[in-house]
């Protein structure tokens, strides 16, 4: 029922929209995905935003105890793009929902990179709140006794990243096609009107 409503509303949204700049944004996400897939250490220009959200997550979850404080950065990193999708849906901004899936994908790639670094701990750790920085994923996997699963967990997040980016591409291309189709129908209708006159 929700998907049926979503697709109906998206078709209505497409009327009168412009597609070229949206296509450019989608192409940029294709580039970002290729870079992430080729290099696990790659970080796009969205990286600093994702890091800021991650660190803010630690601050929000800090009152809930050490464990929640450690996992809070990762949780918040995943929640914020979903919150953006919800807000964009309320605003009938369907293409921004598609882009939010691309943004979520960059967060999953970031989490995968962090999880893969659990044993080596080579990634520089930042802590804007002072104190001794702790490697979140090392803490979590040691706590869960899953340190030997670090690469599998990183692989799982990379799969989530690929799925999320695929949704971004499919939804984005479909919305651009709807916009293009709507413009084509409008121009055909105008031609028919001028021909009939």
C-alpha cells in the first residue's frame, strides 16, 4: 500500500520538474560509488559531514552508558539519512529521497572502513570532546568477542552500501525518466493543440 502511494505521488511530483541537474547529481554518485568500490580507504566530500554526524552521535548517546556511547556514533550515522528521507517524503521531494540513499551508502562505506580497521587501528581517531580517543569498533568487537569477525562485518556494511547506492540509482533514474516522460507528453499535447487550431 505504501509503495503504491509512493509511486503515485512520485508521478504527480514529476510534472514541471527539471531533469538535467538531477542527472548530474546521480552521475556524481556513480563516481563516488566506483571510487568507494575500488578503494576501501576512499572518502568523498561528504566524508567530513558523516564524521561530524558520527561524533555528534557519541555525544547524544553518552548519557546512556559507555557501550551506547561507543556504538552511538555508528547508530546516528545510519539514522540521520533515514530521518532526511522521512523529511523529504513529507515535503514531496522524491529525488532528494533517492540522493539520501546515496548519502546513506557513503555512511555504510565509512562504517565498513572503520570496522575493517578494528585489529590494525591505523585510521587516525578524532575526538572533538577531548580525552583519550577510543577506536569504536575495536571496543565493540572486543566486548562482543567478535574481533576475528572484523572483515566479515566490514564486508556486511559494504554490501549494505552497495544495496543503498543501487536504490539511489534505480529510484533516481526512474524519477528522471518520469520527468522526461512528463515533459515529452506536455510537448506532444501542445503540438496537438497548435495543430488543431
